[in-house]
């Protein structure tokens, strides 16, 4: 019987999350997440950003 392959745990990447309401964008916070969508969601929940502004959040990968 063949053994099941073990999958690697997804790497946590540091994301810089900003709010795009005007120029320049307003920096909100850094977040560690596997993808940009998850980072935006975490920051929105932590900082209690309203649902109307959540579509204006942008996460940019922050390379250390």
C-alpha cells in the first residue's frame, strides 16, 4: 500500500495592508498570512474596518 504524501504547511508571508481612499494610500498594519485576501480580511477584522471600506483594502507583499 502506498503512503500518502505529506503536504507542506503553507508559508506565512508578511503583507503590508493599506486603505486606498485617497492618494497617498493610508497604511493600516502588517499581517502574516498565506495570501493577500486572507491578510486583508485579518486586518479588517482587527481594526474594525466597515464593510463598505473593505473593498478598498490592498495587501502588498512585504519582502524583508
